[in-house]
C-alpha cells in the first residue's frame, strides 16, 4: 500500500465528462445532493470587436476534478468536537459514523467542501480514498472510471517530484490553508488564484447544498 | 440548513452570560443592594441556559451522542465551548443554591462568583472562535465578537431591567440595580453600533473570493439594520420612560422593551446565519 496516497489530475487531459463523479456516487451509493467528488467547470473570457470589424476572443474553459485532499493540515479533523473526523497512518481522512454528531462544523471549515452532509442519515460523509480498494491493491473508483486517464493517484512525494504541483490556480482555494494532497498540472489557460478572471459555470454541482 | 436551533442557542446563552455578569459584577461593586435581584438574575440566567441546552438537541442529529462533543478539547473550539458552557452552568447553579438557601459560605461564594464571570467570558470567547472561520468571510471579522458580546449585554441588561422593575415598588433601593442593567444595555447598544462597519466592509471581501454569482446581501443587511436600529431606539425611549415610573407601568414598558430587543436580536441572528457564504469550492 502507498505511504501517503494523493490524487493527481492532468488538467490538460480532463474533458469534464464527470465519469469520476458518477463512479464515486455509484460505488458508495451516495444519495441525491451528496457529492464526494465534484468536477468544476471554470470558464471566462469574451469576444471583442476590433476597429477593423474583425473579432478576437480570449474565451477559455478548463475542468478540475476535486475530491477530499486528505490534507496535511486537516481542518475538519481539528474542528470536529467528537473526534469522528480522523486521519489514519496513511494520511487518509475519514469519518466515523458511530461518533458523528451531525453538527456540520467540518462542513463549515473545509474550503474544498469535502465533508458532505447526508440528509437521510443526518450524518457527515466524505471521500475515504476508497480505502477498501487500496487495501486490496485496487484503485479508487474515480481513478478506474476516468476515460482519458487524466485522474490518477500515487504517493504524494513521488507525484510532486515528478510533476510539480500547480494547485495554486483559480478557482481552487489557497493550498496554504490546509495543505491538501491534491496535485494538478497546469492547463494552458490556467488562471492564477489572485487574478479575478473567470467564473464557475456549474456552481450547483460544486457548492454545498 | 435549518439554523433556528442555533439562533435560539446562541442568543439564550449570550443572554444568560450577560444576565449573570450584571448580577455578579453589580454585587461585586456593591451596587446591587438587594439580594433578590442577585438571586433572580441567576435564576433567570439558569432558566435561559436550560432553554439554550434544550434547543441545541434540535441541532444535533443524535442527542445521545452529545457527550462525545467533549472529546476534542485539544483543537476543537466547539468542544471547548461545550465544556465551558457546562462549567458556567454548574457554577451558576451552585451560586444560586448557596444564595437561595443562605448557606453563609461567603468566601467560597466570592471565589465562585469570580470563576462564573470568567467562565461566562470563556463561553463567549469559544463561541466567537467557532465562527471566526477563514472559509466564511461574512463571519470572520471584528463584527462577530462585537455582536456576540453586544447581545450578551443588551439582552442581559433588558432582562435585568424587568427583574428590577418587578421589585421596585417594594424595594426602592433596587434603583441602583436598574442603573447597572441600563448601563449594560447602553454598552451593548454601543457594541452593536461598532459592529456595523466591519459587517459592511466584508461584502467586497466575499466577492473577491467567490467564483460564482452570490446573492447580494447588501440590501438585506440594510433592511435588517434599519429594523434593528429602530428597535434599539424605541427600547431606549421605553427605558427612559420606565425610569420615571414605578410599579406596573414600569414593568409593562420594560417588557415591551424586552420584546422589541429580543425580536431585533432574533432578526439580527437570523441574518448572521443567512449570510453564510463559504469561499473555496
């Protein structure tokens, strides 16, 4: 098993098909409104009419498939009053249903909206990196389903040394907040975090309910 | 998210803290000349805190798991709040018991009074820290602690005035306690007014960090602010008017003032939870 598993997304290959999202929902039997993995469609730009009557455009779109970062500074674990949110020896953050109070403190704290509230059980739920699959040397459901092999996983340190990490891109939150183990490559149209250019096209699929 | 249980919990807890501060500090300063004011302040504080604790079970999805909330004192502000609340409630209960049955343990009572004041302050501090989240800019500013402390003094002061008025006819010396309650009321009002500016300037911060269309809360905030300021102004008028009367008229005016203040606080706290907009994804 990996030492510190982390998700890796090659944003140049991601086509935003959301197969990873559906595979996760299917494998974990998630109810309506609970999304452990979300695909953000980030878009912007416009068309411009030049004085000579021609048009130019700087329209862009790219996709970011985001799940729990199983952070190195997991704010959900820090804020959970009952200790239901816990991080194991591999760095995987999961929620213990027997201890969860449903106070939703973790939901308020997490900038990646990883803890998701299940209205039916009235408890918090979240991505657990398909730990049951990892134990059997299989791959997480989302990784197995990705048709373009944009989404993969591996040891965090190994991935960073091979690909670097461009997680400081819009619209992702500042990685310094929680130090997530989410590695993204840079898309040709990637925008810097500080530059207010572009918008999330599908907020209903991304935001907390 | 249904936040009514949190609205009731936070307001009732802050009211109880304010009421106990006024009762205890007033007694310390020798201003609270009548034991009945002290006892009733603590008794009402205790009743209000019980209401707060009952309401929080509406927020928890499994009330039987409530004791688990004490497990993460090391890092969780919510755990710390629950612990401080239990400590504060216990101290108020003991003080009330000592006073009501006149057990005569004066030095112990003084020590417990100091401890209760600190415990109330710690409850407010931990409650504030819960909401000072980097992910929720609408809450993460100086206005939040000012609002919470202001609510404690405003609601506590309003309750104290009603308690004083209830005994005024029979015990003229409680007029000094009336002054303590009124002072707390005015300080609470001042804190509420100071909380306006940070709350107004935060909107641009929220827009800077969100990547989708967010509801424009400026108009809603302005409406809520106007209603609350009108309520505060009316309450001050009623308070000054009540000062010049005694007996049933005074009690009635102060009850109306309390009702107006409480309604304003509920509206304000409803807006507070309504303004929950999380940055990030």
